[in-house]
């Protein structure tokens, strides 16, 4: 009976935390393909997002598009959590131009463009090269790998977080920052997820100073849609970062130290 309850809780948790609002799809547009140039050149710029429905001249469509943009920005800020800026005010994203299309960890810039909004870690990057991902997932010339990373908060996703805590307990570990990671592709302005059964993709996250500890081991707990839980070991020796292999698709991830 207990096992059935846990299984139901895991499925419910994944439904809550991993079923994204359709509005988030506007992150993927034809303009975002140019974000890979930002990553390569080293600039950390926001991405221009095309939310056109093909009828922008119509006032009703314009109003609908504006409302859609507002919904997406609201979604972004909810998942950013409550952060304080340098003046002590609440930091938030006010426009699409402010959405970071790349990120850096320990001097390493992400190899692919995306939406990098995981503020609970000190940077989040995909270290596997764009070309290697394209080959590993059989992408066509007009398909570009694309990442989306943002915070997963226990208060807003209590069931999902409970699954993570339960998995961390198997290591007698302490749960740290938790984020959602989506590894997908953009084609013709449309975003879709890569297969979770594809080739390995390496990711590096910066561990916050408040959670880093030199005498501890680190791992990632990954919870996938459908209830699959995986422990991903840290591949590096830097106490301020964690590097791990995963695959395409989406999942809830949390850093664990033990």
C-alpha cells in the first residue's frame, strides 16, 4: 500500500512540476537560433523572441500577443523565485530582452544557446558541443540544440520536491538547489524536446557557497516524467561545481551532498 501511495505521489509531483504552461513555448522562435552566436562570441545577451501569430496588424491579435507575453514573463518571474538585487529590491525579468541566452560556470560558457534562468545555482552550462549533440541526436541542418533551465522551488512544487528528498535519502544526503532542465531543439521557430533515450549530454552547475563543502561528495538527483529517478555522480573535483552526464528531454534536478 505504501509503495502505491509513493508511486501516485511521484506521478502527481511530476505532473505539477514538469507540465509546463503552453505559454513557455514562445521562448522558442526563429530568432533564438541566433543565440548560438552569442554563446560562441562570449556575450551574455538576452534573446529576441518572436510571438507573432501572423496577424499582428489586427488589434485583437496584437492584444492577444501582448497578453501572451505578459503571461510568459509572469511564469518566468514565478520560477525565478524571490531574489534581491544590489539595492535590496526584488529582482525580476521585465522584458524578453532581459532573458539570458547563455550562462557561464567557472569561466566555461555554455556550448548551446537557450533560456538560462536557474538563479539558485552559480551558473548553468551545457558543456557538450553543439555539433556533438546534433550528431548524437540525429539533428538536421535546420535544427539547433536548445536548453531551458529555471528554478524548481519546494514551496511551489511540494510533491516534486518530496520525491527528490526521498531519492536523496537513499544516499543519506542533504538536498541543495533544485532546478528544472529541458534539453531540446529549435526548428523553424518551434521548440521540442530531445529524446531522453539519446546520447549523453554533459552539464556543469556552479554550487552556491552556502551549500559547497570540500569534504563532501556531490551528486544530482534527476526525476523524469513517468517517475524514473536517477542518481548522477559528480564527474569533477572542483568543490565549487558539479559536472554530470544526462540525456535530452526534461526533468527535475537537485544537487545533493553526502
